[in-house]
C-alpha cells in the first residue's frame, strides 16, 4: 500500500465517521454531510493525482 492509498483510506474513513454522527438536527446533518463529501473529494484527488496541486482562487 502506498502513502497515497493509505491517505485516501483514512480520508474515506473520516467521511464515514462524519456520516455516522448525524441524526436529529437538519442543519447539523447538512454540515456533517458537507464535511463527509469534502473528505471523499480529497480522497479522490489523492487516489487519482497523488502529486497534483490545488489552484488558489483569485480575487478578494
């Protein structure tokens, strides 16, 4: 297992943890789902392009 594969696995586990803590408060559930999606997206990036870089947004 490479470092990138391991990092992606950890990110996906974190996404699962965020999803498991929801329940009851719709605003909180929406936020935890958003966090889960962010972690999954990061896992996808690490898996598909482990040496890629993020572009910084321009503007204020």
